[in-house]
């Protein structure tokens, strides 16, 4: 039994989706980001960086943080959602790193300046909108050539990118500009495990 410490955010949603895909037993421990629960001593013992998600293995007590590290660990441990060959794994890894280094930070900044910044900043909105559009273009070109992010099969790279790229409406981006991305978003979003993972992520904190 795993315990997934998370909030209903793009990074938080990745872990229940992967656990559902792998058909593993888990429970969700919601972290109230608005109340700064991620910065309490108890949580920072799980992740010294004070960020969700964190996955705790109930059998041996091992703890993992950083969402894409968790995805890679689960996929390699259970031999699913990742190719068995080294070149295939390398391909998944490079897209996981791209999501962590570029897609998440840039789309996250765009969301912040659109919805959370107390002071309007048109320069920041223009900068992060431009970069977000560039990144959607990168994925558009990729998905115009292959059916999934890492190639011919659905992997954790798709999970990592999907939870972020599906937020296009919140970001004020017209997904019609990227038809291959739009079709892939629908395809991944229709998966039963993805729908179940989203429900688990959005459960009330007391459940």
C-alpha cells in the first residue's frame, strides 16, 4: 500500500494516474497548500524541499519526492508504462526532463501571472504566454510524427506532460492551434485510469 501526499495540481495529479494505470493499492493524503502544510516540519521530513507530491511505500517506509522521479521509479519497478530497452527508456527520460525543466515551470508561471499575482504584469504575461505557445508547438511537432510522447506506446512521459498541457483553457490558450496535441489530450483523457486518478486527486481532504 502506497500513500500519496499531494494536492489537486498538475504535479499532484500525475501520481494517482500512474498508480491507477499500474493497478496498485494506495491512499491519498491531501496536503493543504493554502495553509502551508507543505512547509510544516512533518512534511519537510518527507520532502526537504517542501513540495508535493511525495510517495511513501507502506511496506518498507521508503519515501520519494519529485513527481517525475516517482513516475520513473514506479514504471521501472513494475515494468510497465516504460519501454524495456535502454534506448526506449532514454527517450522517456528526456521527455520527462523536458516536462520538469520547461513545460511545468513555464506553464506554472503563466498560470500564476494570470490568476494569482496580486499585481498585474503584462510583460510577464506576454513572456510566459510566448514561451507556453512555443512549448505547445514542440509537443505538436512531436505528436504529428508519433502517437505518444515517447513514441509508439503510452508511457509515464504522457502522464507527466498531459496533466500540464490539459490546462490550456486556464492558461488562456486556444488548443485549436495545436490539433495533434488536442487529439492526444482527448485520447489520454479518455483512459479509465486517468479518469479514476483525477477523481482520487480531487477527493475531499477528509476522505
